[in-house]
C-alpha cells in the first residue's frame, strides 16, 4: 500500500479523463465525466466480450486437441498491405461474427409477442451492463461508489434471468417455454446460495460497499501472504459456493439448462436470430464477466496485487488478470463437465449449497468473534473454522451422492 | 432341440384343428419352416413360447413376403389312339391357370433361455387384395410390434389384434404398399444422364413428354423441361399405376 | 469424496490442453488446404478410364465398351454406347471402343465394383476428391473426355496395383501376340499345304485371342488378384506422427 | 409446472419438425392437468439423425412418448431385390454407416449360408479383426454421442472421434474408403492386408486400452455422470427378452445372450473372451457395458493378430459375377455392435434375391423406448435414446 | 510445438492449387495497384462479405451417412473451426448454412424445406454427398427424393459417397469464395438482396403416392440429359 497509487500508469486513464472533462464548460463537466466512464466501460468490456468469445473457442478447441478459429484475418479493403496474407491467429473472428450477426435477417415468429420478444434482449443486456457500475476495477476506478453496492449488484443481476423468462415466454416455442421455466427455477434456487455465500464477507468486513471490501483485503500477513478472503476457511468455502452459484446464475455449463442444446435445441434462444441473438450472447458473457468480477472483488482481493513487490503493475491490470483467470476456469469447466438435470440442479442448491452457505455464515461469525485470539489460539481458530467447513461438506456431500457409485460387473459364465 | 418334423407332429397332436404344414427349404441352409393355420396362429405361437421344451421366448425377425399371382401353364398330354390304327398320337393341351398369390409373414423364433433356434413359422393370407388379415403376434412377442407395423406398411398385411397398427416408415397419407412386387414407384425420371434398361424407357417417356410440351418453336430444345414445367408435371404423374391396396 | 470425479475429469482435460501445445499425439489437426494427409494408395473416390498414352487419350482407351460395368454398377451410374467401328488397341487388335462413356458422379457410390468386374483393367478408381461444383448437371457428369487419364497417372496414384496390372497385361499381350503369330504361322502353313484360300480369314488376329482375355480374370476371383498392397509409408497415418504434426495457429 | 395458460394458444408456432407438431397443444387428460406435446425431431440435436419422438410432457416429465420412423427410409430392401447379390454389398455399408465392416459380414454370412459358400481361414480371422475394430469404432462413437446428449461441450465426443479416426485410417488404407468399406465378399475378403498394415493395427489395438483408461478417468467416476445415468431408464430382463432387444442393451439387463458365444459363427469359438453382464439395466449399465466390451474386443483382437494364419483370402470357388444361389432361403445373423444383425434372403435361382430383408437391431431395440422413458424427464429421454445406440440408416433402412 | 510444422506431404497426384481463399473478384495485385492510385476500396460490401464468409454457422442437422463425415469434419483431425464454422446451431434461426448431409427421403423433404424457410437470410445450402445431390445410389427408391435441388436452391454440390471431410472443407472454402464475390447491388446481385427472388419455398405435402408437388419448377431446371 505504499508505492503504486501515484505511479504514472496507475493514474494515466484518470488524468486523461480529467483532461478531457476540463475542456468542456462547467455545467457539462459532470455529465461528461460520467459519460466518459460509461463509454470506457462499454468499450473495454465490449472488447473484452469479443476476446472472451474467441478465447473460449480457442481454449475449448485446445482442450479438444484441435486448433480452433485461426484464419479469419481482416477484410482486404484496408490500406495496410502487410496483413493481406496474415490471419491474425483468428483473433478477428468475433468481429466477423459481429458483422454477420448485424446484417442477418431478423425473424420474429408470427405468433410471438412482438413487444416482449424485442424487449427481452434489450433488458438482458442493459441489466447485465448495469452490474458493472459497482465493480471496483482498480484503486481509483469505481464507477459508482454505492453504500449498498452488493445489494444493487444482485438486484440488477437477477433481472437478467427475468429477461430470459421473457424471451422464452414471448417466443411461443415449446422449447423456449420449457427453457423459460427452467431459467426461473434456476434463478430462484441459486440466488439464495449466491447471496448467502457473500454474506460472510459482509459480516467480516461490516460493509456492503465493494470499495471497502477490497480495501479490507489489502494487506499482507507476514508481509507476503495476501490477506485475501479466499485464504481463510470461511472465505474459501464461500468462494467455492460462489463459484458454483455464479456458474448457475450465468447459465454456464454444467448449469446451462435453459440453453440445453441436446435437450431443448437452443432453449430460450430458439426463436432469436441475427442481432437479437447476438445481444443474448453478449449479455451472457457480460453476466459471466460481472459475476467473475464480483468474485474477484469479494474473495480474490479485487485489484490488489498478490505480492508487495508486484505492486508496480497498475491495479486495473491486476483486476483484469484475475478476471481472465476466473473466466479461463469457467471455460475449462465448460470443456469438461456434463449438464445436470433440473431436479438435480435444484437439489444441489437446496440440499447442499444453501445449508453449507448458512453454516459458512456461522463460520464467519465465529471468525469475527475470535478476531482477538492470538498465538496458539490462532491455530485453534483456524482448526475450528476448518472443521466447520469440511465436516458439513463431507456429510452433506455423502447424502447428496448417496446411491450413486461406480459399479463392478460380472461376466457370463 | 427336436427337428422341425417332430415339432410339426407335436403341434398337430396338440392342435388337432389346426393345419400345420412343413415347408421344406430346398436351399443349402435347409432351414425348414412350419406354415401355421392363420386362425389358430396366436394360440400356437403362445404354445411355442411357453412350452418348456421349446421356450421360444425371443422372436428375432419378422418379415413379409409377397407372392404375386402366377400364371402357370399346364400341359396335359393325352394319348389319342389313331383311328386309322397307326401309332397313338400324343396331343398336348395347354391350359393356363392363375395360381392365386398371397402375402406371407415369416417369423424367426429363438430361445434365449435354452439358446436354440431358429424355428421358422409362416402365416399366409388368403389373397393379396381383400383377405389380407393375419393374427398379430405382438401380444405374444413384443418384438413383433414395429416389424408387423412395417409389414403392414410395406406389404399391406393387416394384423388383427395389433395394439397400434399404423404405417411405420411411410407417411400416413401414403396409399400404396411399396414392397409388393407389382408396385410402380412414382415417376421422377426427368434427369437421367446414365439411363439404361428399365430406367431408360421411363426417362425416354419423360423426354418425349417434355419435348411435346414445347409449344413455342422458338424455344431452344436445349432445356425443354424448363420450357414446359407445367405441362410435364401432369404428364409425368399420370402413368403411375396404383398397386392394389 | 464428492467432487473427486469432477476433479479427475478436469485433470484429464487439462492434460489434453497442455498436451495440445507440445504433444503431436494430442494435437491431431491437419490444416487442410495447406497441409494434407497422404492418401493411402488404396483410397478410392470416383472411377476413371485408363488410356495408354496421354497424347491421344480418346484414341487409346483400354475400354472396349463391353458394358459389363454398366450392368454391374449397383446404382447404375454408368452409361456406355458402343462404337460403330473398331480401332486397334494397344496390342494392335481392332476393338470396339466406347462412343459414349459417362459416369454420373452425383450418383456414384464409389463402391469399386466396376473396377472389380472389368476384365480389361480399363476402369480404375481415382483419388481426386476436391470436386465441389456449383452446377451438378454439367460439372458432375463426367464424359469420357473428362474420365480418360493416362496410365502414367494410374501409376502415380496406385503404384503397386498399377505395376501388377501392367505386368499382367504385358504377359497377356505377349501371349496373345505369340498365339496370334503361331496361329498365323499355322494358318499360313495350312494354307500352303492345302493351297486353298479361305475367305474371310484374311485377318487372323482378333478371333482367337479376344475371348481369352476377358474370361481369365472373370473366372478367377478378381478381388485378391488385384488386391493392392499399401505402401509402407502409408502406415504412419494411423500413428499421429504422420498427421501433420504440431500445427501453428498462426499459420 | 403445468401449462394451463397455453390453452388459448392455437396460433401456428414456429417449432421444429413435423407440421403436426408445430403448435403448442394442450393435451387434456383426466389424471394430469394440462400436458404439453413436444415433437422432438426429426431435426433435433439429440435424436442421432432424423429420428422423431413425440413426447407428451407433464411439466418436464414424460407421460407418453411415441417414436416416429421413416425419415431415412431409403428403400434398401426394395433396391436390393432389384439388383444382384453382389450389388447389395455396397448398400449394406450404408445400413449402419458407423459399422460397415460388420454389416458387410452379416450380409456375406447370410449369402454364404444361402449358397453354401466356404470361407478360408485367413478370411475368417480377417473378418473377426474387422468386426472387432468396428465394435471399437462404434462403441467409442456411441459413448461420445452419449456424453454429448448428457450435455458436455463435445469434448468426450472429440476424444472418441480422435481414436475413431485412427481406426478409420486403417480401414481406409485397407479397403479404400473411410466409412463405406465394401470389404467382404461371398467366400472371403476383398483385399489382403500387408504386414505393415497388420503391424499398425496391432499397435493401435495395444494402445487402445490407454485411451479407455483416460476416458474412464475423465468421466466414469464423474458425480454428475453417475447422477444422470444411474437408475435412469431401467429395463428388466423379462421385458427385454420379450421385446427382442439384443446386443449390449439386452446384456445390460443381465441376460446372457451374445451370438458370438451362442451361434459361434466365424471362428469366434476359437477365441477366449468374456461377455460382461449388467445388473440393473439402467443407462449407466449400458454405458459401462460398452466400455467393458471394448476391453474384451481388444483381447479378441490381440489373439486374432497373434493367430492370424496365412493362405488365401478368397475361396477359389467363389464367383464374383453371375452369382446365382440355389433356390431356397436362409437367415444369417451375427452379433453386430448394436445387437443381432440378421439378413433373411429368399433365392429363386435368379441373380437377384427374391426377398431381401434386414433384421435391424437398432429398430427393434427401440421397441421399449417409451417404457424406459416414462416417468423420467425430457433430459433423460435423450440420454436413454443415446444409450440404446441407434443409427438411423439401419432403423429406417 | 516441439518441432517445425511438418511440411505438406507431397500429394501423389497433381493437386489443384488451393491456397488461402482470396478475396472476391479483385486480385491482390489489382488492389495494390488501386491502392497506389489512392483509391481506397473501403467498400461496405467487402466488409460485409468478409464478415459473412468467415462466420458461417451451419445448421446442426444430419440426415444420414454423410452426417458422420460432417461431424468428422468438426472433430480434431479436420477441425472445421479453423474456418470459424464450428458453431453448429441446432436452431435454424441462427444458422447461415444448411449442409444437406445425406439422403433426403420424401418423408423428410418437406421438413428440410421447412427448415430452410425458417433460416434467416442470407442463407446458403451445400448438398453434401451423392444422395443429397441426386438421390445417389438410393435414387431408385420409391421414398427417395432425387436431389434436394428439386425443392430448394443449392449453392455448392459436393459429390462423393460420402465425401471425405476434406472435401466438405473444400466445399466450404468454395462457398467462402462465392460469398466473398457476392455483389450487393447491380444485375448480378446476391440472391438474398433481390426482392424478386423468394426466400421461402413452398413446402410439398404428403400425397397418396408421392409428394405434391414432387418438385419446384422455379428451382429445378434440368437440361436435357447428355445422352438424349
């Protein structure tokens, strides 16, 4: 916490913004200030979305022993001659997809509810973008510093699921309808563990402000161990629950039930084409990014560097690196796991995650109560906390997987 | 396992009312079969399934065979004594009679518990037009379900007692039974660059119709079907013969 | 413990992910238009007609329009019309030739039965598969001009098989020539002895050797006789080393 | 989750598949409230081709499921009756297009039974090698497709296809075609493999268990996989036998019926292998049986490569052209990867068969599909269908 | 990445030169020339065609044997993803390309047309394999449609039974070339830009003996057979 804040790289974007704002007359400055923030978020995360899609396609391809998109290149009209023969590793693939999606015919089924059919993709993108407002992307980079930032985040995030329901309902397609129902069930089931997994952090830090939460993770034990919440027993448990719930909330594999390709064709997206479909696609990744960002903020120390000597790297880059790490993990999971069934999905939430998360809240309370324990008592504190995490995991896990086991087989005599 | 001959005798004893014929297979495989009385077919099938010595619990293959009407020329030779006292003359009288055709369902039965088989049983319809009903063996062996539906679809045998007798492969509106030997498929031979044999004749008919359809003499003969698509269509569909239902 | 199976799965995919960067066994992609797998010698796609030389493909077709392949072709995608006249073949005998020989590749099922039944080794399987077209009526119907390819091309794509066929044909032709010579000599001798000219035997060549050629392969099982042997270098295709190796995403 | 609000929706909707299935129709039933009829297929990602299931759903639960066939009915039998015996051989490739080698063999077996054609020893061994390699291909693909139905992002499928490609390469090097091998002939095989081919095949077979181990490590112990497959689509042995189910689907229910043992066709009695049997007959058993059968196939292959004799691959008396079996009939069957694959032929002494019939295991294994799916959800139905292992070319022929 | 990428093994036959698909109908040299003269060909058309040609999402839709080779084209060995075309969409609403991979039976044909109608413009169709082109070996069958081009327009025909996955990739490259050369305006404008050409095609009905109508004369105009 000593060196970096004033480094040039750290401040450069802010200085740039301030310089641009002061060019304008006084009354407009407030508006310009915020507009620039909004545009910056849109630009950065728009690009981030584009590269997430290509990263996902390429990483999945690598997981599957193939190459993935690698020969898109650029259109040939550019004045630069050098890339006529270059394919840019296929990194321009998302832009080709965007061009295509933008120019694709938009079909609205005759029997659909036209208004809702149009509204759903707009809402889903709007709300998933709104969640970015309270994420601290860097030391000074918090668009809106709300006192109840977490509440705002979850409120906005929940609205996207509603939009999915709207999409499924308004399409008047049977698969879409089933997907909408699934999305609702999933939303209700996983909103609870998601929020409960966050409560310990709120309990320990005593605040709902994301800025304060990051700041409270900002020192090093013994000078080098980062004091991120993920490195405490309750924090670790909370992080895992958060990860699972975040996967479910963002409809990612293995919880991609609303879009279940092998069952419901394309789920709620079945009747969407062209740019509306692209909007849903975008919103899905925005939601994923936002939830990953929240996970980074709450458990992985936000924009803090892991080691003091790495603080020279600007805080927003740390945030981005952690974000990319989380998203890569999500892609890895997607490439490996299979899908749960809807009843198993809700069962996992209610019989496993919710009790675990509740116990974890107790665990955090214990952690808070024993803050003053020191010396050997510190070990006791860790031990008890670990037990509170591991034992329930073990027993609840056993009851959850009861009856399911690999089998041995006999052979014909 | 007992031979088919023994089985036939046992069946004849058990079902005296039924006619059980042994159908010899002249081929190398020598898998002889039993032709059962259609009326008692299901009872015999039940017996075959449940008889402890047979236990034919597995009906592997069910298929139809179409035996169309056959024209058989009988030659009757009569020796007419020559009134003149010479050597008797042999007079040949040819008479053509039609052996009525039938549809046949063939079942291949095995025993999974005793691991023997096959016992081949056959059921015959009265003719190919109206008396095409056979008892369904689906209540005895569930495996006949789709296969009997297929036979109903492609051959037109009606299986009485089948729980869900609908067409299996063709669409419901389809009227013909395409696996019958006299079925004529719809005519779509407009483009047959390698036609020969039977196909050639049909393709030729098409080209003639297409050329005849060219009304405008100025139209190039290079693409006659394009010139008269409307007139070819009825001409092509007209000659399709219907197989008897 | 709950989750161990999932973690195992994650480990396996991670191994494959890492392996895809350094292990050719785990990165099997062949970047098609630039890299190509070696087609095995036996690979077959569509038939072509063998002509003895490349300069005059129509004049030196081996095909004598016997129409066996036309009859045996299961999907009936071959059309042959016999010529009205005869042309001398490689060994100099006058033979019929196909005035029309067409294969509809939009129907052909690449089953190779035409090759197996051909008594004259006149039709063989080609290996060209990049024949996507925009007009099926003109581009996919192969006339004899498009079908004819020289024997050297056959040697190029099926070397083992072609060598075997050539060897067999050469011995047959030699035998035929000798037989013809012998027959001619015998006839000359007979003519000299009897000194009665026989009308219509002015051309003794074609009558005797012709039946000998087709019958021989047809009676013997054609399949093992023409069975080609894959080249050794085809084999690595089954092992990943031959599959294009590591591929560069930037390429 | 009932769909009572959809009673008034009789407008035409753009759903997929059959015209009849394109509108949301509430099906009234006196016991259930309002049911939803969903037509899955013929264009559906999980129906393995153009299969169609008309499912009636109560919520997500299936209360009725009717399979609809015929979307790939391409008249194989009719065409075969109009062509020669040999001419049908390439068509059998296209019956079960994943396992052309064993389909070829089944047809050759039936014709050889019909005509009394002998087969030399080497050809018998080669046939077993091809059939077991085909079994590896088929089961590997099946398992991959099954996991796709279970919702993976293609990863297991692509791993399976990676192995498949290796075997397909072998088939291509031998027969000239990747899928449509057209390899068997009446009285033997068409092409003799070279020593190099055999060596490559042996290496492949020896490395195959490693792939299986990796595959199993990745998925067999996966908790989600266990939860999704165990207890799903149970099938009891009595019903399975009566419905004529064969192959791994039958053996998963615990019925010991493997034609390689029962009929002992080919040279199978000379080989030492075991027949794995399931106990519960659920989807997991059907999956595991495939894995175990692949391991047994590897055993058979190792023995076959060890014992492969020399000699001709075609019976010298075999005829390629103008093949006319004596009048009569024969039913030849073998244990295909999907079950009992049989050919029933009636010859009338002409070059064309009078009656040509394929006994398709895929079609008959679907007989109990509805019973297996009832009470499960729509997500399970696709998995159950996937575990039965159908290929539409054979279902509809 | 341990060793250098293996060079292309020499193909045993004179392989058609198949480089990276070049842009439409203007060669790179021409473009360079124009660029030097200060004419920037920053046409919207080119951007549009570039985007579409590099993002061809096929409909996940397999009919028969060829579907397996289509899947094989998506697997690791061939990897159709390199062309950006691995996203097989199961819903026609999001698909750009219909690969008719296999025998179209008469029972299936109306549904294929229906799926085609459900796809948004611009859409393309590849007939993969003999059966899709002409009915192939099964064309003699009573239930087999003799070519999907009787009912819907086909852009690329890939013969073969089944075509190798490489052949499908080759067809895809040809389609990319075709898209890159498409015009938005003028007399030779692309199909989807022309209002007078239909986007939807009549769906045949199941009749008593055949489909009704069995073909769409607006789409299917065969020339006289060459042997006639």
